[in-house]
């Protein structure tokens, strides 16, 4: 659950990647148009003198700046696309883990084991699924951080992606944590509608004597 990304969020990432790519393309075309003028009507062979030199400097600066904007937006678009693919792949893996866990839990519930035994087995399945989810999330999380790092580097922000995340309230040291067994047991009991294992019936007088 802690790793699942809603489809609506993935759609936002995809839309952002598309928009950034369109912006990159537009600025690159503008940069190309300015450079065409520099090699055409503003060519030193055609236009001479200080005024022409000044105009060429302005056009060159504009072409460089437009190209930089295009490059930055292209990097951001690629980063969004890469992060989106990683998250989509992770969601697919989590679906598989969840389906497998659900199948195991259904089999446990349909078994003839006593409720306390069922509870223990279900808790074990949930804990294993959480471990599997963390293992699946680790490489995909690294991919997202690498995508973030490319944007930070392109923008000249001299911090690591993990430092940037921490500055914005994300505790990267606890990202792969799992709930305790006690916490999971309480959650499973709540979902099953069980406050706990059924209490043992009181011993009869004959059983007390045997126990002695």
C-alpha cells in the first residue's frame, strides 16, 4: 500500500512529460530560426558594419538562450517519462504481489485450521508481501531519484536528489520500512472482525483434577 501510485497521479506525470516535450520542441524551433537568420540574411558576407555585428550578437544570444530552454525542457520531459515508466512498472509488480497474497489468504481462510492458526498464517503472508513490495520498490525508487538528479543537474541545483527530497519533507531513511508484526496483527484482526483468538472454555472439575 505504501508504494502504490494512483493512476490519476501517473496521468499527471504523463501529461507533464508531453507538455515539456512540446515546449522543448517549440523553443528549439525558435533557436533554429534565429540561427538560420545568422547564416542567411544576417551573414557577415551580406551584412557588414558595427550595427550588423550588434544584431548578430543579439541573435546569437537569443539562439543560445532558446536552445538552453529547449534542452532544459527536454531533460525534464525525459525525466518525467522515465519516472512514469518506473512507477507504472512498479504498480504492475505490486498488483502481482497483491494477487498472490490474496490467493494465499483465501486458501488460509478456507482451511480447517483454528482461528488463531489462521490469524498467524495470514499475518505471515502480509509481512512477506510487504517485504516483496519493498524489494520491488527499491530499484524503481532509485530510478526515480536518478531522473530527479538529471533535472537538478540541468538546472544547476547542487544537491543530490535524496537531499532535495529530504528538504521537501520526505524521510529517505525510512522509505523501505515495514510495519511491525504487532501492528499487522492488529490490522488483520480488524479486517477479519476478530478481536483476537477465542478464549479457551473453563475447565470442568474433572479436568482440573486430571490437570493436577
